[in-house]
């Protein structure tokens, strides 16, 4: 059973998710929090498997709460950001803080439930379309956008290609098709990149691809 902590300052959102989770086999609500401070406290006390986290909340926001939760001792819960992308310029910060997934509130509810299961299993989930928009949002800022691709040491030329495509939001199957390799080989390349670059999950690979200048809004 996957235990989920719901964090959102809107009671209606929490209620809707609670009802859906209650009807979904394998998931249960461990608790609810209305702000970041409460989420950090309950995550420590209840030890959920996944925390579904809004970003904009009164008091401690979701970014700081995510950082505190993922830096916890032992095996901290996974954090999934669930927010309204068009109104939220803080998503990048939340991912850097340790979130394992990024979802938007207008997604189909079945997709949100499936994403919780994916993240609980140790994978990361960020929709390709969202990845591209996320990169464009932050790469467009002169203060943070790298001027040109920087060298990446310790990986092969093929792995660099794979990292670039991961950064563009392609799935393993799409990478395989683009590079004319099998899906299993693409998955193996991604696994080696995670190890070599000491990345926690696919989301961190996306961030690295952006920070290294391998991906730009026009890519």
C-alpha cells in the first residue's frame, strides 16, 4: 500500500484527491497538510511514501518544504509537485529542491494517480511537454542561461546525445527511435548517466542538460 500525504492550501483540492485515492487500489491517504510547515511536520511523523505538494501556499511554500522533506534522514518520502504551471514560475526551484515529479492540476486524474505510483516505485515523472516549457521558461533568463554548451566529462559521445534528448523531454522509446537503437539500450544509457552524473532521477538529468547548455528553447 502506497501512503500519500496531500499538501495544498485549498481544501477542495485535497478533498478531490482524497476521494480519488480512496477509490484507487494500492493507494491510501496518510494525512493532509494545508501549508509547507505542516507538510514537513507530518512527513516526519507519518512517514508517507509520497508527498503530493502544491507550490504556492501561505507561510512556508512548497519549495522549502520539499527541500526539508527530501533532505530528511533515512529514506525520505518522494515529493510530487502538483500545481498550475502557467501561474507558477517556481517549479524549477522545486525540482532542484528534490522533487521527483511535476504534474499540473488540469491533468486527467487517472494520470495523477498513475504518476504517484511511478514515483513511489523510485522513478521520476515529468511530462515531455512540461519539460520543454520548463526549460524554455528558465533558459530564456539571461542571468541563469548558459552561453554555450560546456564539456561534460566522464560520459561517452553517445551518452551525451542521450542526455541531450532526455533534456528535451523525450521518453526512452522516443530516444531509441531518434538514435536508431533499441528501447532497452536507451534505458541502459539513461541508467549509466544516472550513475556517472550522480543524478537521483530523470528530473535531475533534465536539469543537468539545461545547466550544461545541451538544451535551449530553440532545440
